[in-house]
C-alpha cells in the first residue's frame, strides 16, 4: 500500500468520527492499522502435506508434490526447486539414547521419505510454492522485515485481532496438513496410513507433542523417556525458532494478513501472570481457579495430546481426541520446582555466558547459555542439573496447568507469547557474542540435535545449524531490540503519516456529510505427577 492509498483509507473512515473527541481518533487509528494489514499480500505455507500420505506415496518414499503454478513436481519448470534425495548426516550422536532404528524421528525424515523437494533461491515449502522466511511477492523477490511487538504495546484493535486469529485457527480445519496417529510400523510400513484431520492451531500442538514424545520400545508401558528431539539439548532454541516462524506463516495464510507477527510477553520481574486477563489470554474462573473465565474465548478450548502417562502405558501416540478444558492456575505451583517468574538479573546472567552449550550438551551442561535459558542450569551460578527450574522452564511450571506438561504445553496460547520472548533472548545472545556457525555442535549432541540433523517433524526440511543465526537474516526483528536510530526514524515517519491522515480527516469532515456510524468487523488434564511434566524432570 502506498502512502497515498494509506491517506485515502484514512479519509474513508472519517465518517465514523465524533468531531473533536480523542476516543474517536484512537478508534480511527486502530481501524486504519487493521485496514492497512488486511490489504497486504497473502502468504502460503505447508506442513506434513496431504499429497504425501497416500499408500502409493508412502510406498514410494518420495514426497515431491506438484506445484499448481506450473504443474510440475517442486515447481521445477519454473526453477523453484527439484525433487532430490534426502541426505542425512552420519555424525555420531551422544550416548543418552542407546538405540537405533526404533523411532520414526531417527534420521528424520527417512523412515517416511527418502526423496523430497529441494527448493532453490528464495523459494520454500513442501512443493517450493512458498517464499523463504522474510521474502514476499509472486516471485519471492521482495525482502521485508517484520517486527514482533510487546503484547502490551499493541492497540486495542491489534489485541482483539490477535485473539480472533488464535480462535479462528483453533476452529479451522487445516486444508494442507494432517497429524500422524500411528508409527510407521503400525502403518504396516506405509500400506495402512494412519493420519487424522486437525485444526490449524492443534496441528502445532501435535507437532510439539511429536518432537518431545517418549520413544516407544514396543508393547505397553515400555518407553524410553530420556529422549527429546526438540528440548534438553542444543536444538531447543533453533527448533522453537522454526516452530514460531511456521506458526506465524500459517496464521498469515489463514487470515490473508501478511503483516501479522507474533507478540511476546516480557515476563522479567513480573509478580503474576500479567497476560491472564479476559481481553488477552483469559483470567481465572471464579467457580474453579484451574479453569479459564467464561468471559474469555479460551474457556471453550479443549486440549489434545496432553496425557503422556496414558500414551506410555498403552504404547500409543496421541490420537487427536479432545481431552478436556484448558487448565491454568498461575502462581499456585509447587515452589519446590520453581520459585517464580524469571528476573531481569537471571536473563542478564544467561546472556553473559559465552558458550552456547557445554559438556554432554544436555540438562547437566555447566555454564551453558542454552541450558541456563532452557531452565536446567542455575540462573545464578550456571551449574547444570539445578535444584530448581529457572528461566524458560520456570514459566511453564508457574502456569500450573496445561502448560506444565512438556508434550502438551502448546495447548495454552500463552506458550506462543512465552516462546517469542525466549526467542528474543536467544537473539540477544547471538548479537552479543556473534558466534560462527561452527560454534553450534556438529557431533555428539543428544540424538536429533547435531548441526546437520533435520528437525522432526517438519516437512519441508530444516537443519538445526541453519537457524543458529540472527532473526534479521530470516526477516524479523523484536521491537525492543531495534537500533535506537532506526527506531527513532521509524517513529518520526509514522507520526508524520498519522498527522497527515488526521489532517485529511479534518478536511473531509468539512466537505462530506456524516453517514450512519458502523462498527468494525473483526474475524470473529490434569498434569499432577505426569511423567511428561516438569515435575518429572526434577525427580
């Protein structure tokens, strides 16, 4: 949208104003921002694609779908990509996982597919039909930086839009993705596909469950718990960085709002759950403090993939069935597990640790930035296997409900706000220490965490080490990390446009009779004792 178009949009809304009132100006500002965002280009994005879950495709082990833009696999005719062999690293893993060939996530994605699309230039996606992170436009040639903001700095309309987008994703079936409800072995090596339709939001709940689930050794109550392909080791931060980018892109595709970015909650030195209000993530129910207030849309949400002990006992994966309401009772957690929310001093201590990971690169790592930020290193001494959980893990424990289960924690939408802030701390560390890519471990990390390992369960494929770099290289920035000079220039520019818009409205008021006022249309388990909960990590 050009500056001129922006001003025309401002004028178009002037008929809504009550002359001379600050409230009306604020309302107009919110509506202009909403109009501006919804008119931007629509983005597309894919995951575990439907085209690749048929018996025939699983049998061929080739997931190279046709890009509809030119009718060729991987958009090859248009130079977007090629169908190629998946080459996985043979570098040795750590000793924490003493098995081979029993888990579908090993050497991801080769149990399911050994050929996938390899996208070229700025293209991405399971069929190379999308743009790489930070690129937009028909030919993915437009480079654009998105800004993630503090949730308390959003306007009232922006907040309402964010909540509406979350609820829309929760209640919209994914047209592109499905969740696996069985292992490849249970699928009889692909001849009996076991996949299930899932909502867009719940797809990401399943993804977080799948990466962190226990390894099933066969039969009932026979699992290996000391394994996690997305936590407790170096890939914790790169994996969640890609997870948030994927989630952000999926919301953009769903809403057509290419300007959408994930907000963050800066929880440093907070004394309570500041985002637990009915206009944000939901307050507590007066009838049951473990539930969400009926005044919040999240009170109607049902959780999935939240019963790790039951799955382990039965020797099954999450099947996607609803398992009860969203639970949360912040601050009423077990103080033997975590004291409370992290402090600014805790964050600064972690940021000053020069080594990304150390030792065995797991929860025992000493003086490790990753382990301290994840919460298993003491945020005052840096020693691993801390007596109490801190930092990232402490926030999960503090929420005292659905978020306190590792595998099911993404059921609570606070997860998104929390991990966006964790990602911003990761970004601060990268900028402060400016490590070479070789600083990320290439060998002997716990399984799934070496640099060249592909992240489960993402398709298209992403390597851990490729996301050990600044967010600016992926087209996004955090508002509180912006260069002061750039931020000042941006504020001056926005203020100038805003004043011009107000001036245009005043002129329009003198020329155009005021019509009828219209309102904006906005798209409208208990984990105690769980072997999946953070409690189990301390035992």
